C-alpha cells in the first residue's frame, strides 16, 4: 500500500474497515463527521453493519449490543457526543466486552466550538463513566499514528475485553497529510466469534452478559477481576515516544497534537543552544509512569504543554512527585498554541534554571 | 382375578417450557411477569428457535430476565434495549432477537430508542409490559400512569395539568411506517392470556419473515405497588386499564387480516 494524501477522519475510518471492523454505529458531529460518512458508504458495500443512530446514547448502545454478539465494532464522535456515551461506556466496561471509540476532541465545555482541543483528557483517562473502570486511551500525533493506533485499538480491545479509545483532536481529524493504510484484513467468520459471545445457546448453556451483581461481595469480586485486567494492561501496554531527550536539561511533556507542535519549538530552542527534548505519552492510560519517573531523575525541569487548562499535568505531578520544577503552558477553548508560544515557554523555563544556577 | 397394571399411561398435556430456566423468580406474588415469561418461552419452544434466540433484558423488575429464560441474553442500560437489539440483530441477522421491557423503560427513558427502532423497521421483537407504574423502584409515576392514579410520586393522583397524560405506545408506534406488527393484549384472565400468546407468536413470526419491527404490549399487574390483592389487581386491569388502553392489533403485516379484539 503506497502512501497517499489522507484526511484524518477518513483515514481512521478506512483503517478500521481494514482492521476487520464489522459494525459501525454513529451520529454526525463536527469535527469527525467525515468518518461517519466514509463508513456510510464503505460498510454496506462490504456487507457490514452501519447504522446512523438517533443519538450518541443509542449509538454507543448499538456498539454495546454488537460487542455482546462478539464482532469487531466501533463508533466515533467528538466531545459533546462522547459525553452522551458515558452510560454505555460504563456498561460495556462493566460487561467486559470489547469496543473501540475514536474521540475527535473539540473545544468545550458545553457546546463549545468545533476547533481542536485536548480538554477531555480527564474525562477519558480518569473516568467520566461511573464505577471503578478504565479504558485504554491512545493519543496519536499524526494521521499515520491515527491509522496505526485505530488498528491496534481493535486488537487491544479484544485482548483485554475492554474499551480502547483513540483520543484525537479536531486538527488530526481535519488535516490531510501523507500516510499509509494497512492491508485489508478479512473479518472473522460468523462461526469464529469468541466463546463468550451471544451467538444463540446451540448445544451449550445459555450465556448472560450483564453488569449487575446485587450482592456487594460478588460485585467486589467482579471488580477485582477488572482491576487485575487493568494491572495487566498497565504492565504490558505502555506506549510513548521520546525525541531529542539525549542530554536534555528540560523535557517537554505533551501528548497528541500538543506534542507534535512542541517538537517544532524544541528544535528552535535547540538551535538557540537550549538542551530540551520531548516526552510524548502515547498511551494516556496506561500512563507511562515508570519512564516519566526515570526521566524526572535526569532532567532539571519539566514543561507540560496541553491544549487545555492543565489536565495531564496532574498525572505528571503525581508520577514525578514534583522532584523537579514543573511548569505549564496551555491554550484552551479550541485555541491551538503556536510553536513560538511554546518556544517562549521553553526560553522562560531555561532562564529560570540559569538564574537558579547563578544564585547557587 | 387379575390385578390391573398400575403403570401410568398418561400423556403429558402440559410441561415446563424448554426455553424457561427452572429457576424460581424473584417477582412478587400476583405479578404477571411470570405469565409473560412463560408465554414468551412457550412461543420460543413452539417455533423451535431456542438455540437461535438472543434476548435483551432491560432495567426494571425484569432486569434478571436472563436468569429465567434458557436463551442467550444481554442486559441493557435503562431504556436502551432496542439499541442493543439493533446492534445484535444487525451483526447476527440469522438470530431472533427480542427485548423485554417495562413501561418506565420503554415509554419514558427509552422513548427515543423504541421510536427509532420502529422507524428503522428494525427486525426485532419487543415484549412490552405495561403496568402503569415503576415497580422496581417502589411505585413511582410512570409515563403510562393513568390520570388520577396515586403513586409515590403522584401522591394526590396523577394530575394531567402538571404531570401530563399517559402515553399509548402501541397506538403511537403503529403510526410508524417501519412497524410491521403492533398489538396490545392483556394478562388479566385466561381468554386474554391465550390471545396474548397468539400475538407474541405473531411478533416472532414477523421477525422470522423479516417484515420489520414487531411489538406486543401486555397490560400487566403490580399488586405490590398498586396496593391491591392479586385478584383485585387482575380486576383493576380489566375494569380500569383496558378501557384506558384498548386491546387490539394496531398494525398487522399487509398480507394478514386483523384479529378481532
């Protein structure tokens, strides 16, 4: 498959098709609607399921239904739509069925706007859905990563019987850049569905897929099974990208688009002689805790850059126990910071370090 | 004198449905859920579809329906059973998918999901129990509660001026082009129970034939929250609910005649 100029929303939708996605349920919302439109055309022509639902509430519950039937299923939406999906996400997690959600974040709160934002980090990483539950959250920074992580999301969801979220933003959904799509995978045959799926109780005991356990002891035991799965995910599925960190005194910590644009600022700063690199978490859950902790032991300061008012920074503080100074630069409400702004923040932090050294 | 043989030569005329699990239910004495469960199970047995059927339980007293039916089951969030059923049916078109929902679930919190499942002509069967009250949470006003009916959240009786009017879901959904079969039946006596079973059978057959959305509304009792005895509850259905919720087939497939009320 050759590289082609691809729009993010179309790219991840087609990547899902090629990953063997058998059912898509969604509702139009900017800035991800092109994904729904792509699926509206592609899924029926391949004989797969597509429904434009009456709401995101219905869409996620259609996903839930198809997931209980044991097929590869996904939905995509943007922030306000994803808020409506919280109920269904909790049930899907509570029933331990696999599903994939692509969230193309936009400015909020409320109706907000349709500009790129990262202000749903806390919602997706630390809850949103009720109950002691986690979703794997993967943050792409390029259209290529958006494609690759969407494919991977299906495998992870199935491996752990959990929800995998691809947390993109409006700029990734709307931008076009060269990328390569994966080869077409043949979807599973109907008789190859997982053993736990609802396929009709033919020659076996009936299956019940449910999330209700009235006895608190039983509910707790079930929760502990979920927690064991989360520990396994934390041990095996950490993903991050490091750039220019060799010998760096300052590490910029940023995910997704914020990480990408920070790299431009980092190169400009390095050209000015500032030793700065980038630590870009790709898996936001599981958060790359160990690696970040080690990093905080060898740099002098961290600069967290986000397209929100400061959400991932709480995790950076927690993980590093603030053993080095942590500064924040963010724009919110759909404003994408310019690399020059990040460069200015790097210069400021660098100047701070130089002043401290002078005092010492 | 020869002693007559004592070997019984009896032919069973009624037996426990295969599609009903041999589990005692948690339903209150006098509740008609048990009758409705049995009717659905008998229909599944008669059509020979037990191993090809997937049920969707809802939120309400029937939340544990999956413990009582010997078929594969999913359990939906409150009101969302038609959406789950859509997801299952669209990816398992060779299976028979039914939801089992109460009136709070279907007519209140799930009103959008049921309306649009009907509008899409979703090829599923909906079993809708209407007892005009929220049973599981302890007797609050439902969208189907009758004017003047006392509940814990309409203690002075439902006042349409401030609490609105009851929704007649069968009549409403029968207006939708995607609905192939919509009927209301009652479980208050034997004759009506037999009619209810016939309607349920039709609702599954409509799905087998791929004709579209099918729903059977069953007028049901809630002795506990109505504050009536089991017998008085059945009479309440007959005397109060049936006049407010007329029985009948509101939509039938074009090839079929309407059954008399």
